[in-house]
C-alpha cells in the first residue's frame, strides 16, 4: 500500500504549478518530519508524552510549510519589470532613460535572496519611480547565450549581478 501512496504523491506532484513545486515539496518533507517526531514516541508512553509529540510534530510541519510558502514560493513584484533585451537597453538609453538590469535565475538562491531583501523593496520601488528608471529582468534560468555574452561583457562569470545603464 505504501508504494501506491508514493505513486499518488508522484502523480499529484505532476499536477502542481512550477511556481509552487519547491514549496510543496518542502511542506511534504515537513509533514514527514512531523510523522517522524510523532512516531518516536511509543504507543505505551503516557498521554502527556504522546500529546507533546503530536503538538511538536504539527508545529514543525506548520512552521516548515509557512516558511516554504513564504520564502520559496513565487515573489510578488512591487513594480513592473521588462524582459531583458540588449536592443531594449540601447533604445531606452537613447530615449534618455536609465536602465537597471537584474541578472538572475530561478535556480540561484543568492539571486532570490537579493531580490526579496534588497531589490524588491519599497525603498527601491520609490527610487525607481522617482528617477524614472526602467527595471529589466535578465532571467538566466535557461542558460541562454545572449545573457551569458552580456555577463562576459560585464566581466562577470556568474550571477547575481545588478547592472545600471545610465541614460
């Protein structure tokens, strides 16, 4: 029966949106951890010990789930980002606009941390709007050559990288 349940988990994971795949996986691991905590207390132990195991397990699963969906789920952008294009940078600069390019990737935890805690903040949003800066997202999740060549041009072999192109 356990293998049937594992097959069901695989099927259900195939139906999850890619934005929520990692947080859901973390939640499942949190539930597994909760089951482990509860299962460590034998059935012949006192009701107090069993209750404490259940409380601890449920709290652990709840905390893991909350943290997973808070920090590993999709991030709401506070301001509008344009997709990266070298032609767009040149066009915007010729129009007298400053361009801020965030070179990032979905698989880069440092990039995601920078975005959440440093770039996607109300203070940066205010500065972007006040100064008429055009934010541009260079998503290198697929390792495309266009972004790789721009990174090389900027003398960087890796991400995260935030580049400002003045007007």
